[in-house]
C-alpha cells in the first residue's frame, strides 16, 4: 500500500527546500502497556514499549513443533540472510537472481515467518489453518502489488482463488455508534456498479448521497498522490545514490504534476487531518478507520500513504482479493522456488546465535550449533529489530576505536525500545457443516448462506463491537477468515476451517508469567478468547456447538511459532513521527517514519515489516527486494527493471526510461556503497548477468 513513498523519495530529492527543515515529532512510547488497554476510547492511539536490553523477567516459553534450531552447516556466501519471512526470502531470492550466492537461515522448521500455515489432525482428517495474513489484493494477475511483481520477476507461479468482497459486522443500526450488530458487504471494483460501494453507502449511511459526495471529494483531494502509484514502484528503490537513476522513469509524472511537491507532506502525515476536513458522514468515517487498521492504526495515526493504494486500486473494475491455493505458506514456497532456480540456498531449523563483527564490519554469523557461515558482501537480518540487536556482540566486547562504535551504541539502545503494536490473539476452529444443532445444519443459517453464496462469496469478515472504543483494542475489533469456502483442500469434505484473530492490541504482560499448559493459562486463554467466539457467532450462531475442535493461540504461542518478540503485530510508526536511522528522506523537511535498511555496522542490512516500507506482506517483500537492490551495482538493478518491464504492459512503468541517463553515468560508480563491497574492495557478483568486466569498469 505504500508505493507512494517511492515517488516521495524521488520527488523529495528534486524538490528545493523552500523553508527551514522542521524537527520531526519525537516518537512516543509508554511503559504503561496494560493500563492503556483497560479503558479505551475511539481517539486513543496505542503503542507498546519494552527495554529489550534488560533481561526478561520470565523466560520465553518453548513449544513443540518449532524445531531446536541446531541445524545448518558451515559455508561462505556473498549474502547471508537471517530469517525467512517475506522480506528475507525476497532478499535471498533477488540476490540469487542478481548472481550473488545467497543463503537464507530460518530458526523455525517452516519458512514464511508470519505467513505460514499449520496442520492439525482430528478423527483421521487433516485440517490446515492460516496463522498470519489472509487478505491479499492483486495476486491473481499482473498488478501494482510488489509481491506479485516479485513473483513475476522470479518467473514463479502462485495459484490463487479470488473473491470480490469483505463482510462487515458492525453496530450501524443507530448512527451514534450504538445499537445491535448489523452486516453489510464492501464490494471491490467500480463503486457505481450494482452491489458496489455507492450502493452500500446509500443503504447503510445516515445520508447516503452525502457520503458519496464526501468520498468523491476525498479521492479528488488525494488524486495526484494516488495517481503516482503507477508512476514508480517500490521495487525501483535502492538505498544509495543509484535511486536517482532507477526512479528516473517517474520524472515525467513529477514534471506534469508539480502539485505533487505541495502534497508531499501529506504522504507521512496523519490521514485523519484530511478526513476531518472533508468527511462528516459517520458511516464513511467508520469505514475509513477500518481500512486503515490493517497498518496498525485507524485514520488517526495512520499515514496518508496507507490509504492511497486502497483509494485507487480497490475501486478499479476487475480487482479482486486472492487466496493462495493450499494456504498462505505457498507464497513463501513460490518465492523459494523462484530463488532456488537461481541458486538460492535455504536452511531450516537453523538458529543464528550471533552476527560476527570484525573491525566494524558484519562478516558472517555463528549458528546455535557453533558452526560459522561467512558473508563476503553482506549480512541481512529479517529478524525483528529487537532480536537483531541481541544478535550483535555486546558493546563491551567491541573495540571503542572500531568504526561506527558510538553510532552502534546509540542504535542498539534506541532500536531496542522503539514503540510497537501489541500482541494478537488467535482462535482456530474446525466446524461440521452437516451436524444438526437445534434442528439446523450450517446451511440453514441465513448468515452462512450469504457467506458461501457462489456469486458474492465472503470468506473474509471484519467485526467491530463498539464504535466508541479504539480500533486497536483487541477486545473490540476482530477478523475471521474461512479459506475452505474457496479451497476445499484445506480440510475434509463437509467441514470448514476458520481463523479468528484480534487486532494487535493485546498486552503481553498479563500473559508472560503464565505457564503454557497450566490450568491458569488455559482458563485465561478461554477468557480472553471469548470475544473471538462472539465475533464468529455473527456468521455462525451455533459455532461453539458445531465445533469439531478449537485452539486458542495466545501471545506466547504467537511469539514462539511466528518468531515475533512478545507476540507483536509489528512496529508502531504513527504518522508525524520520525524513526532513528530513517535516512532515505532525512535531507527533506518530511519526517520519514521508518528505520532505513542500513545500520551503523558496515555490511549489515535489515529488511522486513519493521523497517521501510512497513507492515504488510507486500511491503515486507518489497523491503527484501530493496535490500537486494542496494547490494548490487545500479547497472544490474536497471537491467532487472528493464527485463521486468517487458513481461507485461502494466509493468512498463518499472522502466527508468531515457531520463536514467541524466544520472546513470554519475551514480554507477558509486554503487553499491563502499560498505557493501566486501571490506571496501569492489567484488563482482559470483554469477551475475552483468559481466564482471562491466561491473569493474562501472566501479572505477
């Protein structure tokens, strides 16, 4: 959703500083993690904070089925990637595509990070459950989604099923936010089509015509920024001077839309400021908040950039949500297949114990089993920032005269306490559609018939209990997803599998002292998980009686299985804040809200949803591609963009075009950055499509 930031980077580099640089708002963090969740209000913006340099009061729980982390062999590669989330896999695969030898090291026995599935056996049948993201747009065909573009770059297929709507269960009967829960359907595509968004506004909004008028005004206000989504892609970016050449294809748009400069501050500002100016209709304001919450914040706290893609793409004819056949884990497998054909290695059940630093440079990793894997050019961490800082040698073990010593000390202290979202609660349920409960089978419920309707199928549902409470409150906003409505391979015939999950606002502290498996722990799971049952009962009123089995996933399980420190949903970069080491736009008056991919340690990069461009599977994948782009010479990057631009007419915008030559001759010799050239000396790729001679010439 954050493709606009690519244009921001390009345009900001060209924009004159007409006024003094303003100071970014300081990041807010709070130690009162639990207190802020006990009584929430609609306007409350919640973030959580922990000092990860301090010892944990309670040990992390260990669960069976995640591996012992003792795998892995010694070796040497150009690039060593820690973690096989979307960012790590994308980085490893693209490095291999560029000709760099790469290996991805994964502590878990499964790849994919938060995007993986698990199988549970019951009465001889197998049930496959999603554990992470479940709503994807633009994976069914070439699109502006960076994840889809990545798969096309790698020539890797991802079979999907599609659907066109999102079911809402919200208190809309009374427009003051009270009243019984009511259902409506958000349909993707042309808003004026039958069943489209305007029809929903006319039926459910207090003043339907006013809501339509205000929605059109909001889209018009953000039209220039929104139109830039097809001017440049996140995959054009790299974190060095080479981005001037790789994003040069956006110059015609910038030059023909000079008002984009005036709108740039909107990109990372809070969306609610624009919404407050243009939107008064309660139903529409509520809808906007729910669309923003997937980035972790409602409109207040969400950056305008998060909404731009939705305003443009979700209302185009033919767009659709997608479900990977066989489960979300097949996204990881597709990226792995794509990278493997170019030589990418992956090692599962391989826990990295330490990032090796010599003379201020990351030179490899030490595994839990004691073996060493060396990195000739770069180590890329897809681990959370909290885990990454723990992998570095203790500050007192480093030479104070080492290059970057002071910067590393500051980075370590700051990164470990950055604000984050809370944890997530999960409920995994298998139901029997044929079981008779109080005289009814599942299909006898009108709400279920609407969900499984062949024309307007609704596998994805979003539930709000109270509009007066925060969207971040885990006991207020929930979602559930029924993949078996589209993909019958995930469970036995006559059954359905459902993943219900809360928003990322569950406090971790109330869980960390509990012992998994204890009576107290199990009771607390059922207590906190009751809201998830209530959410599901909107669609399946007798869900508890119809359940074959259920599993409540606590923040402790989320942390262990998904490798997320304290079960966090992700980093909490509220609009108007500026993150440390947010270097991409540091020379502009705009507070860039994400930590950048580079670190104070030469040869150590980061990727994933905890850095640019933020939360979400497509964004995480894009971060991995950007990291890989940064590791190689700009000529290789441009060759990849030109090759991809020819794969589909929609991808023509990836080409840097003739304007690249305004910069290419100047920046080619500057890329990759000296700290990524293996100790400062230029090292040609081990198998690049760009010849070593050309690379050597470009580096002089």
